[in-house]
């Protein structure tokens, strides 16, 4: 860490109203949670029935479990 000379204190200027960042040099955060989310648009009448995305997901999971299970064939 560099030490500054005494007497040459830098003045803190006021914040600008807008800053321009160069996002072309940015890198993705490798520590951020990488969970894929898919956005699906539903019709207005369906949206009136479900008040949250959790309720939609619960209904869809129930529907998925009601389907007959497929036999998955693996080729060796």
C-alpha cells in the first residue's frame, strides 16, 4: 500500500450525476450463483388463477408427475 505525503491530501470531489462505464472490459462474476431461469409468457386468463410463480411451478410439477413414466433406453 502506498503512503501519501503529508500535506498533499487529495480533495474529494462531489459525485457526478452520471458515470460512463466501459462494460466491454467487464467479466462475469465467477462466484455468482448460476441458476438458469426460463421466462414463459402465459395468457391473461391463466395469470388470474395463479398469484405467484411458486403456485404455477407447483401446478406444473403436479401435472408432470401425473404423466406416465417413459422407459429410458440407454445404448452402450
